[in-house]
C-alpha cells in the first residue's frame, strides 16, 4: 500500500452539516492530497455558503442536491448526533459511502440499520474518532505490540471536567438522553481502549449525578438554568476478550484530574497514554526494574494529523476490508457505552453482542503534500 495521505486514491467528498467542527476538517482537507472536497450543505444554507466561499472549487447545495450528485463518492456527516443515522441512511440509499462524526448514531438500534444498509448497498461506513490514528495512541499501541509491558492486565481511562455548560453557550443537549460525559467523550476513550487492548465482551457500570440543574456560564443565555435528565458521573469496568480489565471514569461532576488520561498496566511495565481526544502527545513507559519513567520515541501513526485523516486512511483501504476508523469499531464502542449505562440502571453486568477487530497499527506516516487555497 502506498502512502494513504498522497494522491492516487482520490476521494470526492461532500459535507452535510457545516457547524462548529467543520473548520477542523476544512483545514486538514487543504493538506490532504487524496481528499477532493466538491460540495457542502446544511439546513442553514448560509453556513454552507460560508464554507463554499472559503474553499476553492466547492459549491453550496441543498441536502437533496448533494445526495443526488454524481461527482460525490463519500458523504461526510457532520450533523448533530440525533441526525447522524437519518443522514447516513439517505447517503447510503443514494449509493454513497459515509463517514460521520461520533457517535455512529444516537442508539445501537439506529447504528445497526446504518451498517446493514451499507452492507446491502456495498458501500463503506467510516466514523470518528480518528484521533486514535495519530502518533499518541499509535505509539502506545506499537509499544504494547512490541511487548514493552508484557501482556496487558488493566487500564484506567479518566475524563474529569466540571461540565461543558461553563463554556458552551447552548449546553442543553449534554444533559439530555444521548448526552452526558460517557456518550459525549466516551467515543475517544473506548475507541482508544479497543485499539490498544482489543474488543470488550462484558461491562458493569455505576452512575450518579450531583444536581438537577446546571447554570450556563457564557453567551446570551448566561445565568440561565438547564435541566439535568442524565447521570453526569459515570464509572464502569470493561472486560476485554483478552482478559484485560479497563476502568472508566467519565465525569461532568469533577474539577480536574492530575492523573494521565489513560494508563495501561502489564506485568513487565506500565504505560502512560496521552489524551485520546488529541492526535499526538507523549507516551511514557515505566519498565519493571527501571528507576524512572522514560518517554518513548514516536514510532507509529499519522504525524501532525487532525480530524479528517481517518477519511484519507479509509480511501486506501482495500475493497472488502474494514477501514481503521470504520463502522465496526464505532458500533462496538457505542454498544459498550450504551451497556455501561444499562448496567448502571439495572445493577447487573451486561454482555456485549458485537465485536471489533483491533485495527492494524498505522506505520509512522508523514504528510508530503501542498496546502490548497
Ligand atoms: N464542536 C466540537 O468541538 C466537536 C468536537 C468533536 C466532535 N464533534 C461532533 O461533531 C458533530 C457536529 O458537532 P458541531 O459542534 O459541529 O455541531 P453544530 O451544532 O455546531 O453543527 C451541526 C450542523 O449540522 C446542521 N444540521 C443538523 N441537522 C441537519 C440535517 N438533518 N441536515 C443538514 N444539516 C443539519 C446544523 O444546521 C448545524 O449547522 C457532532 O456529532 C459532535 O459530537 C464536535
């Protein structure tokens, strides 16, 4: 396989949903030779027009026009989670592959329909997060594969924040079903844990919340109260098929954590893994018998990457093979998260019906391309 970040496997992309996150994709598409952005659309046509005005050769169209276009291979779905399945299903029905922002859909029942429709239509489903393809998680993955910590026994994954209402002007959805710390931030952590330790076979969960209202901290609604309908502190234990146990701590009810985002422990060493919501960061090893932590050299992953690199990676995945940032992993991560919440309600362990292949390590890959207007 050639460098997936170079031309030769060009993919014509149309974006549906031009909100806050679109800018990060545009920045990276300008750097990725293999991605040809051709059209954009949004329910709010002025947002699509603003993107088209800023990117050479891109047209703003209606959602229907974009779905019907003959020059689009893949629809990039950057709508809100509640619309992910509906847009993905329409794109698949129009014969197009899809890559969506996380989560794959609001529920596993919707996500299953997306994967089944794609299988029937013979198109590809990809899904964020592609952060796990960056040098941070990939260097940690290579260290595990190279046996630096021996067989992994356990992991901790920690995300602590006092709540997004402190900075987000419209934080309502974070505190409604489908929101909460696990479904919002968990895709990064669970995808990383599966990438590092393999699929999950069962989970137990427990959850709580501190208050029934949150106060908006910025913007025109500053001072307004937002009702809380979900648990804002979620913990869980994931039992991996390998036997390793991961402990999750995802909270909108804490202030900060000094401990690393992810730690992996094996009999021969412990590994500090950087923030899975970022593409890079230091990986540190404390080997059995060593006197201190050592920072490992960067050894795998897309160098200096960002949101959208998962699509360039998908573009070179051989036909019939699951992409690294693929629907299978995204579905598995969603089922794990849904099951942790189910267990927190029932008080019982929940078996995970789906599985996912541990995606192949990304060789250390540099971008060698020009920046477009
Ligand atoms: N904002 C972030 O920092 C961030 C970071 C990582 C991932 N994400 C993910 O990206 C996705 C989008 O987030 P965002 O912050 O850009 O949201 P946003 O609300 O700013 O933008 C979403 C856009 O989608 C459009 N839209 C919604 N439904 C649509 C439909 N049916 N058809 C066409 N357009 C539709 C909206 O008009 C809006 O412009 C979410 O899944 C989110 O989890 C966001």
